[in-house]
C-alpha cells in the first residue's frame, strides 16, 4: 500500500533498522534476505532525501533526521497495531493464534499443566510458545514480540501494564533424610549448611529468593543451578539445602524424596506479575488468555 508515494511496509522496515542499527540483524528479525532489506533502505533514503544510517566501522549510526523520524514513527506503528488488534474478533474455539509467553521453568512446572488441558478442550487450535526469562525477553516485550511476560514484580519492564497473578511463599527444602529437616531448623543451622542456589538466564540474573537472601547473613553456596526444576535432584542424598517456591516444593515432593519446611526467619512474599505491551490493552485474545491463567492459579 502506498501513501504519498511511499510503500507503507517500508516504515516497519525502517523502525527495525533504527532499533538494530544493522542490516543483517534487522533482516533476520523481519525474515527477509539481507539484499532485500538493503534495497528497502535504499528506497527509504531516496524518499526521505537522507542517508538515515551511516556506516562507521562495523556499526551503522542513525542520522539526526533518522532519530527525529524514529520518535514519530514508534507511536504511529503502535497505534496501528492497537487498531488492528481491536478490530479482530477473537473466538478461542476457532482461533489458531500462537501466544508467545516468557515464563520461568518454575511457572511452567506449577501453572501450565493446569492450563494446557483446558486449552486443548476449549481452544484446540491455539498454540503456546514458552520462552525462558532473559534480557532479550524484556526487550521483546517492549517491541511487541512477546505477548506476555510472567515475572516477579521487581523484574517488570517500566512503562507497560502489569497485573498481579498470585503471591508465592518460599520455603527451605532438602533430601527427606537430611537430619536438618527432621525438626524445625534454626536460623544458625540454615546459614551453616551448604546450599544450592539458582541464577537465571544468559546474564546470570539472581532470582527473587537469591536477591533477598543476599541481604541477610552470608551462605555457603556450593552449587549454582540454571533452572528451578533441577534443584531438587541436586539435593538428594546430600545435606545441602535450597530455598524453593512453596508451590514447586509441594509438587516436587510428590515425585522425589524431598522434604520442606518454613524458613526460620521472616521472608517477603514474591508477587508474580502478568505484563503485556501497553499497545495490547484492547487485545481480546490476550484478555482471554490472562483469564485462563487466573483460572489455572485458582
């Protein structure tokens, strides 16, 4: 579609080019070949009468005119997306939409087994693309490439709506034959024991529990795991402890020789949030999915 001589599809390409400052990365995001996107950039330069992106070593630097265009282009594209979403009728029984959701393996383990049978029954053609938490996922939410971010409140992306999904307690867990779990342990015993900790993602971000435990007495962390669901296997036949989400501890104790009890000191509840891009406020499909997630929690 052309408007005043400009192919409007080129505006989407320009937005991604200015975000990536790289023809190759932008082409990958747009599922285009690099020569095709280079041709689009040439047409944009011709239309605006400006180089828009200038090579500087291995990088491309936006011109002042490009930065000015980018500031106006973002809200325009956001408004168009919101209009399209609002105009689309959503019927879960017939929709073949794929929802992309960023969620930790803890949430996948405790929440999604309650959700997916309902989806199979009521929305058999709907798909879920579950991705692990990372800085990339937060950036993808900003770009509208992720539908939902399920994350502790502290890791929400500024400037986008977030709603409370549920609150979670943390407990101390270990092998069922660990003598420390035979009776309520003391705070001194907790901190004297060896521990298994969790750090998440490529940037090795501390989990909610690790962040808050770090403000207390030092622990002897002997193993660091990259996921919550592997922690229990690392506790069996050892005297190590781990701080776990209560829902995950309950679920794990049903299939593995794990015991758990309350932490021997006050600990804040974790607020698990649902977050979506601010342009999706009128997305009927997303509202339906959020309702299904709330039902799964209940």
